[in-house]
């Protein structure tokens, strides 16, 4: 699961409601964005008890990202945050895990929570390049999950007239004149595609023939900003249960959730990157 908690959730009390939403899904892996209060160890311990999970938080210039996991299902091997604060606006948190009970030899599963910059699609594309490199770094078994902030490949154009001017300026192609129509800039999606990363939502939507799965997740920006992207080794493990998660009044982003059958990962493709 992934959930952008919306900045300030701990201060205004929304976090307690989000905990209930998350526990109703019951994920073994949870990507969180805009959870800056979790950098304080005592607040992190309190959140761990509330969720029934363990949590690791990445350093960040703005609005920390984090990953929570179920210790009964996954053993933490280490966490990569090397470039989170120095090279990204919000950062990434990329712990790697040994799934308990996974049969056969396998590299670790990297599950990276990220939040790409909303202010420039070109800068976000550079961040996506960095993220992709970290997903492949430990053997090629990786998932990048979180708030990607830009229009993915294959989705319909939103009604850009209903989107805030600053979001249009950062998420759309440049226009030659003020009267030209707005078109989304899909550079971030192109970078992820060219890195052989598969958009989980798009993959399931195509397999099921159900384009309705591509619904927006950013309530203000009107695009599917919350996404998950898998390396080739992970793609065979993606189940057909991708869905949005309604946070109600507790956040300005829908959550996303999907299942993986890790016994179906293509380990031979993963090991090619080791």
C-alpha cells in the first residue's frame, strides 16, 4: 500500500483516522509520504504501535518519506537513503527485505517509498532516474511506490482548466501561445518505461481490460499521481487486485493497494542485475 498522509496529519489529528484506514487494508508493506513527524523516534515508536508494523524514515529536505513493514512477513536487511536528502526534493526510502518463507535463492526485495518533486517535470524525471538506479542496485528485485506527482503514460488527459495554474505549469508541455490547449508532459513516465519499469496500475488495467482502474489519486491535481513501478523480475508476481483506497477526510490523496505473489518473481531476471 501507499498513502500520502498530507502534511500536518499528526498536528491536526488526521493521522489517527489514517491508521484506521491502513489497518483495514492490512498491508505487509506500506509506503508513506509527507510524514515529517516520524523523524522523531518517540513519535515513530508510537506510530509503530498504532499500525502494528515497524517503520524506517528517510532524511529529507522537505516532508520525509517512510516505509512500514510487517516483521512477521519480512526481515529487514538494510536501508538505502544515500541520496535522499542531497539529490531529491522530498527523497526516497528504500529498505530491502528478505521475505520470510520465500522459496529458493533470491536477491532482496527493495521497496522504495518516494515523493518526486511537484515543481518541475524535468527535475522529477532526473529524480526518477536516480530512483530507478536504486531499485536495481541490490539485484534487480524492486518496487518504487509513492507520490510521483506527474501524469503517467496511458492515462487520459484531465481537464487542465480545472487544475491549479502552478500545477499546469509544472506538469504540462510548454505552449507556443496562451490560446493553445494544455497537454500533460509525460516525461517522468517515459523515463520509468525506458528503465524497464512497469506501472502496476496500467499492467493490471490492461490485463483485466478495465481502464477505470486508472482513476485519479490526487484530489486537487486531478491525475493518478500515486503510483507503483516494478522491475521486470517483480512483474510476474503482480496480482490482479490493484485498487484505490479511500482515505475519506483524512488525506488529500487516495491511497493505492495491490497484492504480490512473491513465489512468482522471475529470479533469473533479477539475478542478471547482481
